[in-house]
C-alpha cells in the first residue's frame, strides 16, 4: 500500500500528519485495503476521503493502519455537495448526447437554485420581526411559584403553615422550652415560595434559540463559501 501525492507527483509509504482533502490517493496492489470500512479494488488508485466525523481510517491485510483527521474547514458544505451532484448529472447528459465544447462551457458549476438559497429567507425575516419578543422573554422569563413547607428557625419565619401547631406538638426536637400552658418553639413549619423557571414556555424558548443559532451558523458558512 502506497500513497500518491497529486500535487508533487511523488509516491511514499507514509502520509504526513496533516493532509489536504483531495491531495492524496492510496495505491492498492494485490493486498486487501479498507478505506472507512469500504473495501477498495485491487490494482487501483483511490482518493482519500473523510467520513461524516471528518476522520479517515485506512487498513490493510498486513496489519498496517493509518488514522487521519481532517480539519472541519476542508469538509464540503451541503451546497457544494448539491452542486457537484448537479454538475456530474448535467455532464453525463452532455457526454451521452455527444455535445460540443461550447455546450460544456455553458454548463454552470453551481446548482440553479444557488441564488435562491443565498438570498434572505422567510425564516430570517420573521426572526428579525419578532427578535424583540425573544429578547424580552430572555430578560424576563416566565416563572411558576411553588409553595413548599420547611422547618425554619422562628427568627426566619415569615409565613406559618396552617399545620404548624399540629406538626410542632408531635416534634419535641423543635421546642425551645415549655411553659406552664404552652410551648415556645425553636423551629416552626413555614410556607416557602419557590420560583421555578424550568417550565414548558421557557423550554420552548430555549429550544427555539438553539435551533436559530444552528441555522444562523449554517447560513454564515454558506455565505462564506
């Protein structure tokens, strides 16, 4: 198993640590070679390409294994994939019809819908229109007040539970001292307000914002490319 550098025309036994997508090909003689779990044809030369995780694994029968990780910027975007598929489809039509060189020159390298895809989309217009509402929800999220009971020192008690006397009579550990006709409490059962933000409305807002951030990132990459 050898590696062919398409830029220099040289053939080597080892790949460098960092390679450029499309620069190298693997040359297969008589051994069995697997590229990303795909078995390559014997006596062939194939491009080295990444999987969906931007990684490439090359393994031969003699135990030799090569692991490569491509940088994310090298991985083609969806729009580029679509353009390549469209170009290949149109090219095959031209070849099958024995068209002339002028017909080949007129073939666009990008999909016809590229202008529509890079223009402002309806989702972006709607997001801009309602962005103020999203900002307001983030500044002042909705909450739900939940009442809980908790034993607190008397000095911290604000709202006493209706069941405080009954609870205190059966919990002597909460007594400070006894008097002739009553009990002086040390702790007492109180009502505590707990503000809950983890409610449905806020979860929907967070999910919406996360999806919008993913969408904007994808659109930014599309515009850059």
